[in-house]
């Protein structure tokens, strides 16, 4: 895991798009990962900053040509190769702002912590989900005008490590840099390895829902996608 973060830092540092402001924060993440327990791992990516163009059709309309995307990732996992889910904890926060935070929005992605007291909400709450807003929006709650910001819907999505999270950001906010990096052999290898580790078990479990015969560990599948029936 540590070597992957170091390689990812190297690839992003070599990229000439101007999108990556401080990819070296991944080196601190790699150091955290290599100093953990033998059977577990953990790292945090703190304040990774991307400089991206303001997309078309953004509201409210702005005179700014660029905006800042800031990512914070806190992730925990285990080293058991046989584990269906290699992650045990995950929080990924995306903050998007124009210059001087004149306009601001945020997204939150996490691995849901199940209540030991059985007080989970009645509404759908996928194990891994995206949610618009998050705690960061509370800072500007008095400036939302007519905007109604709700905790729902929580949108199911496969688990993300640092490589997959950065690729997610690029695919949504910096398409040219994303396409360029996907042609880089090192970046593509890192992405394939991360998808194999994080996405294959997730998608395989969902696909088995429609297999004939009794369903194995039905509750685990419903945890990923509560709308299944």
C-alpha cells in the first residue's frame, strides 16, 4: 500500500496539466501506512488540492475561471487477502470552492458505521455511499438562501482508496487530465490494482443477487444496496 502511494505521487508530480497543486501529501500518507500494524493499515490524505476549470452551467454564474477542489481521505483496512471487503473504515470529503470561497459546496463519502444499539435509520443507508453537503456545509448554513440541503439521498457507490478517489475527482472535474493519465502505464496499473482490490468483490457480490438458488449472506448484499428485493 505504501509503495502504491509513493508511485501515485510520482505519476501526479510528473503530470504537466497544472491540476495537481500538492501531490506530495501522498508521501506523508505512505509514511503513515508503512508504520502501522502488520495485519492492518491506515493512512490519511490531508488537504490534497486540485486546480480545475469552472464547468459550464454552474450555478450561480460566476466570473471566476477556475475553482479549487480539496480532498481529505481517512481510510482503514486489513491485510487479509481472503477478506471480501479490504476496508474497515473510510471517510472521503470533497470541498469545491471559487476564489476566496465566494461560492462553496461539498460532497461526503463514507463507510457507514452500523449502530450497535440497532438504531439505524429506516431510510436507505448503503454501506458505501455519497451524500451531498456533509458537515462542511453547516459553516455556511446561514447563507444558503432558498436552497434546501437534505441529508438524503445517500447514493450507493463502490469503495474508494486514494487512487480510486483521485481518479473519481479527475473524471468529474478535470476530464483532460483524467484522459491523459489513463494513458500512463503506471497510473493505469495502479488503477487496475485498486479496482481489483476494492471494486471486484463489491460488484461480484451484487451480481450474485440474481444467481439461481438460495442467497448466501443476503444481509451483506442488502447492506451494499438496500433497494434490492
